[in-house]
């Protein structure tokens, strides 16, 4: 926490940011590609909306369990080695999804993938926190979070094309190919990240986990994360089915919707990161929350709508969601002490995944698909999401005050937290 803000990043730091963004791209795409494939899976596998919700939430639940199990060990190893171990498991799991012949095989493959893939994000955030000071962390998070936009610009449209031209298995096999390239780059070019090992005590993994869970400042962060995950996980699983069956979007128009939205977010994500460093991360979080609330209420109450209007509303909705995501991630990264970062990030990721899994299940019971394919009760789902966003804003205020007091003595004059 004593580092001062640097005017530019070094060549290696830029490489790490790009590598983590590319790595995050593959993990995010593996999760996000399931949403636009939803209407295909409902038909091809002859499953209900609640069964599809279970496929989505199965990944989240297994990821949450893995996060808790590994949290106590996360600070005991070189972060590079830990990253490689879990990324290898993620690639294997995604390959199993790519060859899944039945619903139950796919469900099992998603559980396996979640056990490994769900931990990768927390390791990445721990690496960012180790290598970059709080004063520039918003910028770093902004670039890394471009993975979400990139998955829409490139991954989802290509995935939909492959699913349409070949089968719904093809997008997962594409992700496997990309992931192998990322793994090779990590092996040969990422340096060991082990400075935190010098700060470790002789406590075992379970004691370390227990102490991390017992700290009040950490607990309030985990509480905020619980609700923070609700919005995205509730709307995402049935977004495509809602667009096709309720808003009148043609299947052939889906790649256009995702690509235009993603291109805009590629531009907005770095801007949001820089803005959070400049004016304050909590201010950006509040602004993003306001935009997300307004756009959720509008979007979830639409009927058949022209595509250009849907694209504009979708972009604004994602601006709000991304603004919350980047600013909250940067703010949360300043909560743990260096010796606890791996455990904290692991538990935080676990809480996020489990909360998201519960949210996906709840969403599957709130909405229903009629005999004509119409998704019912989507406005009610939007109201639940807005309520969660408002409550989260109050919880994040407490995190903001804690982080501000923590870094005030060492931060550069005028630094916005």
C-alpha cells in the first residue's frame, strides 16, 4: 500500500494485464456462451427453464465450493503455479462440455468445469493486487474487465455462428483451443509471484481460512459480494430467450446485438477504470448502480421492440453493470492484507459464485416459458434485481469508508478512493 502512482506501466506490467485479460476472456466466455445457447439447449435437449437454470447454477455452486476448499491454501503457493493448476482443470472441463451427448453429461461437465474455472478469477485478482497499487488498480481492472466485452464482440457471435453451422458443442471446443494458447503464454512468460510467501505464518490452511473468515472487515465485504452477484446472475441466463420470444429479436440478429454492445463496452471499460481512479471508485459504483436500475426497469418491461432501440438499451444496461463491476472489484481489492489476499479473494469468489448460483435458481423459478415460448414474469425478475442493486449500494458504502481510512495515511495526495 505504500507504492505511489506511476505515470505509465512497464512493458512486463502491460503484458501481465493483457495476459490476465485474455485468460479472463476464455473463462468468461465459457460461462457467458451458455446464455445465448439457452434457446438452442431448451429445444435440442428437451429441457425446461428450471433445468437450464440448474445447468447455469451448477457451475456457480461447484465454483463456490472450490473457492472455499482452496481458500486456505491460496496463500501457501506461488500464484503462477496455482493459476496453471486450475486453468488446466478448466480446459479439461470445457472439453467435456464440448463432447457432452446428453443433458446429464453436460450438467456433470459444468460442475467439473466450475470446480476449476471458478477459482481462476480470484487468483487473477490476487495477482493484480500483488503487482499493482490501489492508485492505478481501477485502470487495471478496467482493462481486465474488457474480457466481458470481448466475449460479446468476438466470442459470443462466433460461438452462435458455430452452434448454428455445426452444433452447440462447437463453441466449447473453440474455447479449449484458445485456452491452450493462453496456458502456453503463462508457462513460458509469466514470472513467479511469490512475495506473499515471506509473510506467511506457520498456521495450517484451515487455521488460515478460519482467521480470514473471522475478520469483521472481511465479513462485511463478503456480505456486499453476496448481493453484488445477484443482478447479473439473475438476468443473464434467460436474456436471450427473453429477447427472441418477448422482444421479437430474430435469431440471425443476436450476433449483431452482442457484437455492437461488446464493441461499445470495449471502449467504455477502460474509460470507466480511469474514471474510478480519478473521481473515486465508490462514486463510479453509485453512478453505475443508478444506470443499471433505470435500464433494468425499462428493459424488463418491454414488448416487441425494434432492434436499434434494444441495442441502445442493452448498451446502457451494460454500461451500468460494467461500472459497478470494475469499481467494486477495485475497491474490494484494497480490503485484505497482503498475507491474506489469496484466501480473501478465494472466499470472495466463492461467495459470489454461490450467491450467483442461488440467484440463477431463483430466476428459473420466477420466470416461466409458455407453450408459445413467451417468457413470463420477466418484469418481476427485474424488480428483484433493482432491489438487490439498491441494498448493495448501502453495503458498498461501508467498504468504501473502511478502505478510505486504511489507505489515507499512505495514498498520494488527492488520490480518489
